[in-house]
């Protein structure tokens, strides 16, 4: 596809010239050797030669990209990225000077600011039959699609999953992309109606199953001996597959990246089981690409067993705006099926964001981000443990989770000052952190193994109690029904857990200064909690000494 797109670009390149400045931000990048010779009669030939050499050095960058089709060793500067985008945009018919479009979709944009934002790449990607297909009207956009696939696959290899041989970038976030994967699998496996799903209390993946018209078979996690972690129930997955019969199972769905105390599923072991049972295996690797532990599990699973596809978010792994996801696999069959399933054309924006970011990072920048996150996690784990101990709390032991950490809040509930407050009042911590401009932590209220679970009040979404949505969340405790399936203690990944806890993540792009600031504000919030701030009624105030 890339070769044919390049040939198409070359065929129309001579006709592609920039539009006037009032319609385009494109730079004049069509100077050739003959033009430079002509210029030597106008200015000092040495100056012209110097300019031509500078131009040729940038041209070599483009040549290297087109021939090697991998991340540049070092990231490109913004000017070089803009020149490339302007050049490629000039290959699309909407940017041809004198082009006359009489179709219903001709890449017209009325707002020049919008046009500049998209670099004149307004045709989108794909055709009605395949979101990765070439567009006759948009050779430049088609070329960017294919180059992005190559760069993304190279980034996946550098992250540690060398077994991946194919990928596509879709303009849909992780949940919807998982739905598309399930729908593509269903065309390949018509008898499959069940998805055997290793429980993770995160709505989008679970709702992706129902959106595809499939029935989930939930497999509860199992406590891991010697730690506080919740892990994969391999025996439970086998039993679930055999209970509904392997030929009726569309796939086994596992997860890598997750909030502690849940740890990544042992997808390598599940892959072996999937191969044995001849059942497809799909992995929700939402933000696992940034973690060497998650990547190692997938790499091992690809080599030892069966993994049909793994899906990851573009924004969570590559620091771009929300809106894209990557479907990758050790074989191209399912990836191509997903591409062909997508109805109609699609937005260029998520893919273009990723393309520019990968060129800007280069291989060195991408590897540096991965290494920095790895080092930051070790530092953050130690500092959070120190702060927890200082406050009389405890960091939960979940060694297999290298992204998320959890702090046991039991000591707060049972302390002398707060013993009358009850578990519900732990939600105050979330509010206190949010008012201090801290986003991301989750306060999880858990039912102890011996406790009876209350029903969630009608019309109540207890995944967001006392906090603005999607900022600092409070989950757990209540029994919750999603798409007709009932979950006890939703948000805690299990029906019961031994303590209530607070989670925080060390994600890619986070800095030590940010995390140190969080720790300071966490201590302030804990101080406020112990002082009785925010409690309703005098009976919930701290007891007098």
C-alpha cells in the first residue's frame, strides 16, 4: 500500500502546488536543482549553494523516512514536520490550484483556522469499504496513513512487543475499538456469542461486549498469595470456556493495565490456554504499552500461545489528545478485518496527531519517555510508602502492577478521632484532593468479606460520589448492575476486599515534581480529614481528647 501510495504521489506531484497564503499555511517546498541554478544569477552563488545544501539535508530526512519506514533515530524539529505535512497535503486534490470539485465531498472548509489546524488534510482517511484504504482524491492523506502504521509498529517493537507484525490506527477510543474487534471476530467466528472476561471494574471494556451484541461470562479474580494483589483466575477461565463450550466462545478477553490492587492478567498463561482450547484471545492493553512488564507478558504470550489482537490507547501511551486507538497483532488477519469492518471514511485528526508526535519524539525520545516513567515509578513507590507510613497508613503490596499504587485507608476508619465517621466519609479525601487541584486518584470503598452489601440507591451512579466526574473518583462498596450484569463492590475488581484504599498512578509523561506536589497535598488532605473537615453533624466530629 505504501509503495502504491508513493507511486500515486509521484504521478500527481508535478501538478500539486500550494494554494495562495489566504487559503493555506503551506510552505513553498517545490524548489528543485534547476531553480537553485537560476538563483545564482540573482544573488551570490555561494549563498545559493549553502541554501541548497540546507534544503538537501531536510530532503534526506524525508528520503530516510520513506525508505526505512521506521521512527527516525532522533526526533524531528517542528519546522521539518510542518514542511513534510505541507508537501503531503499538496498531493490532495482539494489543494490543487485550479481544481474543480463537483462531488458531494470535496474537502471544502469554510473556516481558515480549521483548515490550518488540519494542515489542509481535509479528506479524512479510508474509503467506504476500508478505513485504511487509499483515496484517489487524497494521495497525501493516504501516504500519511501508511507511514503512521509503520511508525506505530516500530514504536510497539521498541516498547518490547517484537512479535507484533501488523497494526492499524483507528479514530476511536479504546472502548469503541474493542467493540470493532469483537464485531470483526464475530464475522470470522459466527458461532461465537460469549466473551469470557477476566473481571476489571472499568466500564468501557465491559460495555464494549454488550455493544457488539455479545454475552459476557465474568470470571472473578483470585487473591495472590503473599501479597495484597488480585490476579488472574486461570482455572476459572478454563471452567467458563468449557461450561459454554469452546465453539460458542467468541474470545477470551484479558487486561494488562489496571488500577491496583488488581495486577495485569497473566496473558502469557491465558494465551497458552487459548491455544489449547482453540479460542481467540483479545487483550485490552489500554495504557500498557508504556509498561515493560505488560509488554513482556504480551510478547511472551504471542510466542508461547495465542493472542489474536491487543488494543491500546493513543492518548494514554503517546501523549496526544483523546480519540484514537491502535489494534495490533502477531498476524495481520484480524487487523485487516477490523480495518475493513469500519463503515465509511473516518477523521484524520487522531492519526495525524500520532504521526506528528512519533516524528517529534523519534526512537530516542520514545525510549527516553519509557525509561523515565520506569524510573519515576520506582521513585514514586518509595516516596508514597514513606508518606503512608508517616500517616499511619500502609502501601498495598502489588508487585506485578508497575503503573498503579494503592494505599490502605483502614487506619483512618479505625483511628480514635474518626472511628464514628464510618467508611462512607472516606470519600472526603477525594473531595479534598480535587479542591487542591489534584486529578486522577480514586478512593475505593470496599465491603469486607463478612459485610453485607447494600444496593446502590436508585438512579445513583456511585462511581462518582461527592466528586466532579472523571476527576477524583470514589468507587466500590455498592452492588451495581451494568448491561444487566450485577457486580458486587463495583470499582474494587472483586466482590469483597480486605480494606478501603486510595489509588494513584505513575503514568508516562508524569514528572517527579508533579508527584511530589501530590504527596504534599495528600498529607494536607489527610490532616483535614482527621480534623473533621466536611463531616455532617456534630456526632461525626473528632472526639475530644
